[in-house]
């Protein structure tokens, strides 16, 4: 008996998606974050009289604008929790901790943060906790380093807070925080699957390979493993291109970080010959204002590149609109 052939290796690679988001703050969020810098926790009163912490600018029930700020306590009660035995990088604590929802004294809603506890046996719903402030505070949620078990070390500044009630606050601080940069980051391992693994491996050989649907006979490039129209698996590989037709395009005028391409430049949808789905690629070798729908282009490879660096005009006459109108 002849042993069965081993299936082709499916590619895997670590990927990072990172985007530093810069946003300005309205009067409510500005007061909240500036307050944290000053060791003050502020909430906002909703139209039904509840104090919400963290505050929002519009009532979650009525959608009315809300601006009335209240100072709440720095101690509170755990309403629910979950143990995190394996902290990830950049989480509040490097050692195991509990994620907790804490209803601060004077607030009617709970705030999510970390609780520094020796183990899950030391955490319980209903336990009393207090804010542990960061040594250096800049006007961010991280100004609360975490929560820790126990009551406040000292009484609150306002009698209302000492009695567990919220105290009105005008939201005024010196040198208020007016904007933040939120760094969003996602680390994960990506596998393109059987179809796109074959597609990527073919690109390493300077070939472009798609897959044909056995039902509607469309050729998809890049292949998706299944036909999105018919819902059946695509298994027949079809080599397409290398030349193709620009179906539509956009002119890029904003320079991207870490991308060494001078603006303006053009990114286009390109229908390779024999394909029934347009892929996107950069157009080079021609002034940006001369790129047009129907332009015939071919790939340009760089030494050691695993995919075309860009596409350039072939010098052929433009394709007739009817030849690509269904691929726009």
C-alpha cells in the first residue's frame, strides 16, 4: 500500500495590529481624567438621578446631553470579579490579579479595573476596596494604578463623601487635560488557511494562483477557500495574469508612518487576466494623475520580494469598459 501524501504545510505567522488613536476630550471626559490626576473621582448624574462612574456625555437611556458632575468616594464595593492568573503585557499589574467591577461610594454604577490580591481566595463579591493611586499621574485611567482591599486610610475631603453620598463638583481644574492618545494593540497568530497558503507560496515563485468555483466557475484571486456566491469549496487552482486591468483607484495624499513612498501615489483595484475578482496594488511608473480606469498594467517584482512591489503600465491600449465593468 502506498502511504498517503502529507498535506501541504499551512503558513502561520505572528501579527501585530497597532493604532495610536488621538482624540480630543469634551468637558465631561476632560473633567474626569483631570480629576484622576488630582486624585478626585468624578461621575455624572443621569436624567433619572443616578450617578454614573465613569461619566458619559449623553444619557444611555434618553440620549439627552448630561453635564452635572459629582465627586464620589475613592472606596467602594466589589460587585463581581474574575481572576486573571496570567497577566498579559501592559495590563495594570504584572503579577496575577483580579478584574473587578467596583461601585464607588456615592456612585450607582461600577467601574472596571484591577484588584491587587494575593490569590482568588482573597477576593469576594461585596468586599470593600480602595483606590491605589499611581505615583506619577498624567490624566489617564491609569492614574488609578489598581484597587486594593480595605477602606480608605483617611476620611474623604467632603462630608457627603464620608457618608457615602456624591458631592456636586464644578469640574474646574488648573491645566485641564484636553486630549489623549489611546494606543490600541492586538497581538495574535494568523493562519491564512489552505487556499491562501498556496496563493502566497505561488507569489514567492512570481506566479499568481486563484481558485475556481465548481458551480459558477468564477476564479477568485486571492482565493478564499469557498465561493462567497455559491457557498461551495473551491479546489481547482488556476494561474492568472500576470497582466491585468485597473478597474478603479484612489489617490493617496497622506503619508503613512514607516512607509517609504512619496505622496501622492495611487492604489488601485486590478483585475488580473483570467480572474473574476479584483485585487488591490500600488500603481507606479506613471504620474499619479495619468492613472485611469481601463489602464493595462503588469507586476514589478523586487529582489527577494514575496509579492509584487507595484504595477506599471504595459503599454497596451486601454481595456474596453465592458470588459471589466462587472469587476468594479
